[in-house]
C-alpha cells in the first residue's frame, strides 16, 4: 500500500513532491500525508488517497502561489 501512496504522490505533486511526506504511524497502523508548508496532516486510505493528495496539493499551490509565479 505504501508504494501505491508514493506513486500517487509522485504523479500528483510532480517536482514539488518533496513538500509532502507520507508517514506510517506504527501505534495505530495508519498512513498519513503531511505538508509542512500548509501544516496539513491527513489520513490516507485505499479509497481516499487520490482525493486527499489532490486536495493537499491544491492547498499547497494556493498557499505558495506568489513564489510559484502565479499572480
């Protein structure tokens, strides 16, 4: 499942994938996506991982629009 999440992150985030980290919480046995720039921390599952990663990337782009060259 981790490979599936990492591959999806690479496709969605592209060259900005360094800004999103996939974390496995041993105590709960759950995966999370974290973005330091937006302070987002969201749970990933088989069913929601594409939506979560897309939403987080959108938030990241909105947060960083100025330095990404978007006016």
